[in-house]
């Protein structure tokens, strides 16, 4: 029998529901259980693909091409379980599906309503494929009381009575703020949040309370009394120095034990958290340290590059190295600021992005890394700006550019390819369709050149990586690039799409069209990030 755990939040947003859910999933796995993790987001966007990273954080892409919330990335990194488009549900996607069916006459003239049609659709996606897992963990975005979240809470209320007895547990995350003037943690926000949750969904079984200090027994007893939960089910959640300490922390606080007890499971095996202890030890006891510059356009919100940051941490774990990140706004990079921006860094990383803003700064950053022999890692647009810089500087094509930035570019070393193959299927770009229709999304195969740096790093000749981009490097210039030691050592199976570039007149200068950060996890750091951090260590310590 599958058991369902619903994770809700109250009082304020950004309390860490995704991290708590991921940690719980990791703890249950450590006890030998199988888990499935899902995210329900109440916003009306069909997915976060067209939302600004400065508002919503990064877009995490799954193998099947779904553009999802960044919490899906946490789920994959913590549990190692691959997610799919069925695991990231929004109000927009639910309504879109229902309205398409209504237009097709599926409802045979019935009045389409929130109850039962919307709630039935939500219940269907929550339970889809759940029978294959011991536990299905479902996080509900937003906070209790948000008007757009009401259909989700109603669907969960219905499921609580429809599923088998003792097969649903609700965890509610809240905040207990410390008021300096009163000299105490205040429980009233949590009490009101639980009252709201009861009125629209159900009584929570477990409270996870965010605090900046330990919860005294008196406060724990008060929360237990007024919120109707066991004292042991009041779990304090304090900040940890690394997110990879969270599974250890939550287990110590008894979260996984309380979840199992709420299901009546009293004979569960003790968890084996040794791999998490190893990761924690590596992170807190590094032998080296390096500074990596990330040159991007969304640097004011680090969550816009969440997977990227975590992948650098993973690369550091593989090299016993603490990675410090220097955020550099690409718009502020100029000939006057280049030296001051990069004088103290051991590696330069230019990530993906869309649009012309900050492009010149990214191009100059790639050039500085090339000229000063600083390890360079270009991802997606980061690969493309490196191509543009080398074309302008080493090939003398002063007007080299991309049709993304200039539709009338006379030397488009980067452009919009209209057709490509995914396996045996021919896919086509049509600029008249929705934005997502012009992109390569999801996992694609890449064939690597034997004896290339890439094939040595991967220890493979064929890889499968996730993509999210529209424009491609133009292979019409390949021969000229080869003449200056720039080689495309990874291509799509049909040979039409460059996927990996290497500049051989440099200790470590690589670009990839895909997003390797989407497949890195602490226990299996992505080989490119491990190699990049190793190159940064060598740049700093080996003269």
C-alpha cells in the first residue's frame, strides 16, 4: 500500500518546504523505502518556463523535457530519483488540460466546475503511478490561505477520506518568530496557520517550525496543546550551514520517526545515513579552496542558478575543495573592470541565459579567461559567447555574432537551426509557435570524439544530457575554427548539432550546449564540474 505525505506551508513563504520534503525523502530511502516526490504549484502559469528567473528562480528541466520548479532539482539531488512532467503540476496545467477537454466535448455538455472536475484532475495527478512506491511525498507551493491554492487543499481533503485508512499524513511548516521586545518565541502565527489549514483541508499530523533558536519545552507544549499534535511531533527547524546537513539534522530531530509513527509503522529499520555523513564531512573539512566567478545576468537572485551552485559544491566534494563563488553581473563587465573582476579568481563560468542583455560582458569574460589561461567553463550561451569571442579575435571576423542578438547578423556563428533529430524522430523549430516550441528541451544523446578531453572526463564516447536552448553554433565555420585549435568534440548523433567545444591552446577551456548542472548530485558529482574544480585547484596551487 502506498502512503501519501503532504507538505504544506503557512505564515510566510520560503520556509524551506522543498528542503524538508527532500530531506524526509532521503531519510525514508535510508531506511530502505522507495519514494516518489511531486510538487503542486498554485500559480496560473502552465509551467515556469516563461517566468523570470529573478522572480521564480531557475527552471529545472527533466529528461522528458518538462520545465519545472527548482524544488524538483532538490528532489533529484537528495534522492537520486529521476522526475518527469507528471511530478510538477501547476494550476495552469490543470486548467489548460480541462479546458482543452471541454472544447473537445469530453464532458458531454456538463457544467465544468472546480468541484468535482478540477479537484478530480488534481487527485488524478497526485496518485498517478503512486502504487509503485512505498511513499509519495507531495509538496504544495505557496502558503495556506492563498486563494489560488484552495483547489489543491480541497483535493487533498477529499483524498484523505478516499484513500485507505492510515495512508495520509500531513506535515505543516510554519514560523515561530523571536520577538526581542518580548524575549520569547511567538506561537500565535503557527496557531492561526493551523486553524486555517483545518478549515480548508485537515488537521496536520506533524508541525515543522522554523526558528532561529531551540524551542523550549514550554513552547513545544503550547504548540502541541493549541495545534492538537503530539509534543514529539513538533519538530524544530533551524538553519544548517550546508543544505546537505539537512537530512542528518531532520533525522536527529525525529522527523522521519514521527512520519512513520503517524502511519502506525513502529518496526521500521534504522536509517543508514553514512553517505550523508561522508558528504557533510567532506564539505566541512576541505583541504583546498578556490574562487569561481559566475558571470550572469540574474546574479541578484542566486536561486536563478541553483543547480549550478550546487554542482560546484559537488565538484568541490569530489576534490576535497571549498568552492567560493564570486557573482559578477555581466552588464558591468567592461574593459575597465576586467582585471578587477577576475584578478582573484581561479575559474570563470558563464552560464546559460536568453536575450542580448549582458552578452558583451560574457564575451569579454570568455576572452579574458582564454587570454589569461584561467579555467573556463561555458554552459549553453556560455559556449556560444566563447565561439563568438574566438571568431572575432582569432579568426578576425569582427562582425561575428548570433541571430539571437542581431537577426541580420552577416556572420552568424550562432543561429537558429530549423530541424534536428531526436533519435529517429525529426523535430522542427517553428518561430510562430509558443516559446517552448522553439527550444530543444530534455535529454539528447551526444557522441564524443575518441581521445578528446571530454571523452576522457566522461570516460565514455556517448553521453545523454539535458538541454534548454533555442540557438546552435553554426558548423559552417567549423573548419576555420579547427585552424585555431577550437574543436567541436561532441556532436548530436546526426552530426548536425555541436554539443561540446574544446580550445586546445589552453589548460582547461570547454563549452557545452547542454546543462550538465541538471544531472549532478552530491554522491555522483557531474564529471565536468569535478574536472573544472580540479583545474581551478591546479590553477591556484600549481604554479
